[in-house]
C-alpha cells in the first residue's frame, strides 16, 4: 500500500489515475512482476503483487518517484507526495492470496466510491472489471492467473468470484461486500476525525464551517461540499446518511455529490 502524505489526495482527476496505470503497465511487465489485484483510492493505492526479477522496493521507488514528479508538474505543487515508505506484507498461501484479492477489490465499495457490486464491476480504477469480463485487461494485470484461483473454468470462476465478493465472509475473515440491496454496514467513526477533515476542506476552499453547513448556494460551496462528502466517505468511512446529517442536507443530495465526484466534475 502506498499512501499520500498526511493522508492527502494523490489523485485529483482521471488524468492522474491514467498516468499511474500507464506506469504500472510499463514497470510491472518490465521488471517481471505479476499483479493479482489493485485499487486506486483517493489517498492511497493497493497492489497485490508477485515479485519478479527486481526487488519490490525497486519497483515501488520507480513507480512512486515518477508519478510524484509528474503529479507535482501537473498540479503546480512541490514537496513529497507519498507518506514515507510503502507498506507491505508477505502472502502466506493461496487462501491468504484469495482473501487479499477480495479485500483489495472491495475497497472502493467499502469507501463509498461505488454504490453496489454491479457498479464496482464497472469501476475503472480497480481490477474487478477485467476479472469478470467487463473491460479489456491492462497489460500489467495477470487476469488468467488470478481468475484461476477461483476455478479452472473461466465462466465458473467468474461466478464464484462474484459469489465470494457478496458472501457473508471471506476466507481471510474480512467484512462482507455490500451488494445491491444490502443495507450499508455501519462504520465506527469519531466526530474529531470529521471535524479535522471539515477544517481542512474549508481552509482549502476559503469558506467557513457555518457557510458549508448553511443553505447558501454558490459554486465554491457546492464544490467544497462535494469534496467533503467524498473524503468523509473514503477517509473517515461515513455512510451517506451520516454525511447528510453532518452537512445538514438530504441523503439524496449527498448521493448527487458523490456521483459528481466520481465523474470528476469537481476537484
């Protein structure tokens, strides 16, 4: 896992995400790695990799340095983008590997970036779409090898994969995926974490917390509310209803904000 410094955003738009994937497409095959699963989150990245000819530190150094340099150029910023060294752990066996693959692919749903399992399959910024045949595979994705973990026959493997994603639990003991009509799983949060995020967003947009929670309308306030809603879901783990309560808006309004953010209409 590679995380943004101070948990800040490392992807501001789809051009950033596409640049990161281009670097993976170049470096993973070049260095002989295999990628079983991946997910690009707002402020961090998950990768499930099998080591190749080079050390994992070499791959991550080239990936992170090149991406950070280009990110700073595009967004007119200076300084470090990532927080310290990447975090990693060894996979114990195939059961552990399957659990990690499922966990990583569930991340966008758990963070509220997508609404349900079907939307997760169409989500462009994780590996699930290629595994279930929703999109062509990127050159760095080991689709056949990953799918074989769930069965020899590709069709049956896809069905098992979908079932495992929506099951009550995985072999790794991770929480279940929220499938289409399932109620949102409550996530324990603290008011302090949300208030810290609120202050950061207000400072960035030059507005006050009172303005943000008021019924006033302006392009700046709309953008600030959308960013706060997205980050409250992704970084704090708040459900849509709780975000609505804290912002003093309707749950439908929060849904619109999150859809707008996913479509890249605000920063």
